[in-house]
């Protein structure tokens, strides 16, 4: 390795506001001006020739054989802001960057996939060179032209300073090494790339994994061993007592579960002591509500001042749960004030929630939030100032270089004794003080706000609002959750129902990641419980099934972070480690358990079990990083397999969620075989057992021997439904059931399926309180029109006809499935005659009874 690792930020990163020049007319702009991310836009006027990550930049690097400089940060990162001002705004530094590198800027919140890969690469690089650093932001890393990592660091100053390597010196070393020692650099890049790929895949356990309570013990021991008995919190070491403290809500949630479910007194003690200390400290905004990112000290006193949606969503939920289980009013107050902060500062008019508030204002971190004694005296009356000094510790030495960070030095009761005033009166005075300080503070220049709407983070907030609305009996919280969910489902999905990750400047962008699907599923399930409205259960089921289709690993189990259709990157990660957010796989496991509980569908629970079996063995290696997976394991062990208990068919069909699939029944979705003479596609079952057990089979037929170029023809799909089973017709008869049978077509030649004629189904009454349904039974013919473009003349391909359906009988419903039929076709040359075939099949039926004819009843 040629490069010394130099960094200047914490492992959790710091913060960064929008550049003051961003968006100003008359300033020179680079390519980032076309982006929507506030973070990228803050670099749009740098003299650096920035590219967003994408084909243009990567192709330029390959074509010109240039090293890539990749800079990853986010809008509320302080050191990102410093590097933008001192390094990337420097014309001489920018000139050298533009001459020698392809420079790519990435918002880690828009592209967590890239951040995960290249932060892992930096950490492996640190290990290789023996550096004790662990990474942070801004992430500054150099890549080969094919995007393999060479090395890097975090913050680099504009010049060499007291032994710290400046960015210009670093760049020159990279250029010289690439010119003179390229083979060594290529070799090292290959080693780093292989290490990253190896880390991206969890190790397979050759031994059977036993899921049991004792697997959680290492995590509980880790929390106990790192617990700060004096000031609360975790990750504490007497050898380094002044290290920063992070809330890490997943740890608090696990302790909460252990305390309430297993009556674990030690867990309860650690949990409530930590919650009390956090709520009293400066990490909590006493004037405006809500939590800052983390504490820079052991005492929760001086925070890193940015406010993130994900922190406040998760912590509000923990405090709401604390109130539910203790009935302690101050926990409710913290939760409600945090939610009100989110409503006031982070809510979009459309109902969704923005991402973050910056730490800086007027170029200074924390200036917006702190108070000098003179400022307090100007806002408060003498009586109020006296209370403020006692309760919040003002009036003496400042606890921060700019002023006082408000922290509760004494409880209301203790302050009342000292002030010789009734506690209720002191409490009212404190409430008045908070209102006055908030009003005065809002007159200051506010920190920048990152107005990106992220699906995953909104999922966290929606879940919290749904749950808190029930706990506190506040319907306005539930209504706000519903409005935010409707925004995500209406404005952040494509035509196929797939989620987008980010929304900004009225644009939904980026294919969603695992966390987006997992957190939104969790939110929808919480809304279903809060409202008892089946539409949320239906939405959760549909989104969960889509997630499993797009992210599930059939061979290794668990879900990848990116979908099967995502762009190919250096590695494809699949992990279960929590960060400031719970891992997508752990949230998915918990969601699947809930789905199994009220759907009685075995497949959901089986996949939850498979996820746990994959990741639980990692607990021994990193117990502090798998708390949410441990929580999923606890819930799995504490809930019985629900699939033996069946819902009534009417109840199942009403919520549109299928129960388990019996071991002797399956829907075969094998590829189809074609026949040149009849131009039909049939389902090719590879196993005779599958043929015998198939509930729905299908064949597809054409009305012509060759497709007519520039014209239309017909296709017929004939479904055979097993005795005693039915599928939902199209329409289904009940608008709440969004699982009607549907045809779709995939063609590389641009052939389109139109004017599908769905026969009317058999009408089935379900009682006075239920809407009638329309069902297909027996043999059913679905006919559509194929529109063949003239450009396809003389070409061949295999069309794929897909039938989406759900099969049910009187006792159960199977999961929604897709039957895929491949149909080899030849398109005739222009004006070449085609022959009509299969005329009997396409002849209009004398009477369409929706499928199987029911025997006449005796009179």
C-alpha cells in the first residue's frame, strides 16, 4: 500500500450544510447542478469538475484510463462542509483534480449501496496498513478506472499541517504511484476488492443452526459489560471514559423487550436509567423537542447538533413504549415533544417527512441552539431566569464554547425545594421558559434543512406515529401516519408498484433498497394494527411479496441490500449488522413473523426462520451489532407457529392475505415448451410429482402460424384449475381484493399485449357483511390481442406470457403466484401472408359460465 490513511472524523461521521453559493445565479456550475440532492447541490458551484455516480463518469475513467476520486458525504456532515469550503472551492486544488482524476461526488443517503461498499473498502485498507482508524465522512477514496478501491481516508486539509497530509500532497502521490507503480497498485486494488466481496457475503454455517434463547445471551452480556452505570448508555469503557455516546435505539428496544416480556430486572434498570439521562442531557433539545445526533461526551451534555429524522422516529417510539409500560408521564412528554418537533420542522406539505436539520448555522456548529447569559436575560423575566438557572444550569460557567447547552441539572422536585416553590408552579414556569426560548430562537438564522424524502426513514416515522397514536390516544398521529404512507405509496412507486428510494425537487429517484421495503412494510403493519383497516394489511402483503421477489436469495437465504435488477457494483452486500438504523434483514424477519401471525401463511414464518439461521451465528463475533436480529430471534422463540390455526375463508379473502401452503400442494411455475405446428406454449413440469400436485396449469395458443408484422393477432391462455380450487376472476367483485387474475407479456421485439378479454367469473355470495366475489373454476380461457411492430418483421423470439393469480379452496388461500409460459414465435416479413390456426379455440363461446359448470340442484 502506498497511501497513509489520514482521517479526521468520528466513525459515525459529522455534518454539512448546503453551500452558501448553491443555487445562486451567475455562478459557474458543474454537473451536480442537475441533481436534486441538497448535498450534491451544495457542491454545484465548486470549480471541481464533479460527476454524479453513473455511466458517464465511469466510462470517462475507463476511456481516459484515469484514477477516480470518489467523495461521499451527506448534507448534515460538518467535516464534509469544511472540506467543500477549504478544499473543493480552491481553484488550484480543483485544477489539479480536474487534470488528473475523474471526480465523483455521492450523497450517501441517496446511494447507501455505494457508501456501504466503499466504506468497507476504506476500513479494510486501514486494517492492511495497520491504522487504528475506523472510517467516517467525508469518505475520500481513490479508485482504479474500473472502480476498484486503491486507498484513501476521510477529511484531508487543503495543505500539510502538523504531520497531517494535505489533499494536494496526497493527490500528487497517487498520480506518481499510478504512473510509476501501477502494477503494485492494481494488485493491491484487487486484494482490497476481493476482501470487500468476501465481507459482503455472510459465511455459511456448515452445521445446523439451533435457534434458542441462549443465542441472545452474548448480546445482553455485551450491553451489560459496556453499560455506563453512572450516566447510562452503552459502549462505555473506563479506559476511555470520554468517548462520544450514541443512543443506538435498537439496543434500547431489545432491552425494552427483555424487560417487558421476560421480566428482566437488569435490562429494565439499564434501559430506564439511560432514557432518563438522555432526556435530561443536552442531547435532547429542551426548548424545541427532539434529539440531536449524538453526545460528544460521556454525560449526554454537549451534542453533535444535527437532528436526523431516523433518530427522532426511533427514539420517540422507545419513549412512547416506556410510557406504556411504566405510566411515567415524563416519558410521554419526551415522545410527544419529539413528534411535535418533527411535525414543525420536518413535515412536507404532502404529508411525508424530510431527512435532517444541519448542525451549523451562520457557518458555526451549534450556534442556533445555545444561549449566553445575556441572551437569556433578554428573553426571560427575572423570575423565569432564576428558575432557568436552577433547572438548566445556566448563570454559571458555560458548558460549550459558544454558550450554554440546556441540560436539566436538577429535577423539577429538587429545583422546587431549592427555590422553595411548589413543584407544580416550577413545572409551569419551565414550560413557559421553553416556549419563550423557542420563539426567540426561531428568529435566528436557522440551520439548513435537507428536504429529501427517503422511503426508509419515512417508514420509521410512520410506524412510530401509528403506535404512539394508539398509546397516547391521539388520532391525529395516526392520521398523519396514514397521510405519509399514502404519499409514499402514491408518489414514490413506479407503474409496477416498486418503490423509489428518494424524493426531492418533485422527483422520485433511485431504485429502492432493502431498507426501504423492510421499513415501509413495518410501517404498514403498524398502521393496520392502529386502524384495523384492511387496506394497510393488503398493502403490507403486496409489498412484502414484492420485496421477497426482488431481494430474496433462494440459495443462501436472507435478502440482498440491492434488488436482483440493480446495477452491478463492486460487491452485492447482504448483512444483518445494525448501524444507527436496524438492519434490513432483521426488520424483514420481524415483519415476516407478523405476517405469518395474522395470515397463517407458513412461508412467511419459514423465511423468517431461514433468515435467523443465516445470521444468528454471527452474534458471537459481533454481539453489539446484531441487537435487532436478536430481537427478531426473541420474537420468533416467543411466538408459536400460527399456521395450525386457520382463519375462515371469508376472513382471509377480506384482508387478501394467504395462509400457509400445505406440503402436498404447490403451484408449479416451470418454463413452458413450444410447438411449431400449433404455436402453443405449455407448462413443462420437470417432475411428475409437480404435475400431480399443481393447482393451476396453463397453455398458451396463437391464432396464426406466424405473427403479422405491423398488424395484430390474438393469443389465448387456457388455465386448468384443480378440482376443489378456484382463482379470483378479473374483476374480483370485491375492490378490497387486489389479487385479480391478470395477463402480462414480455417481449424484446416490442410486441404488446392489449385488449385482454377476461371472462366473467362465477358469482359467490359471502354473507350479509361481505361483498360477493367473482371466481374462476375448472377450465378458463383468457384472450388478448398482440400488436406486432413493423420493425420486428422477419425476426424470432420467445415471448413470455405471465399469468398472475391467487388460488384458494374452502379451507385456505395459497400465496399469490405468477405462471410463466414461454411461446416461441416467428414474425412474418412485411406483406408475407400468415395462416389462421386454432380457430376452434378462438371461436366465441356459446355461453361463458366463468369456468366449471356447477351441477343443477334438485328441486
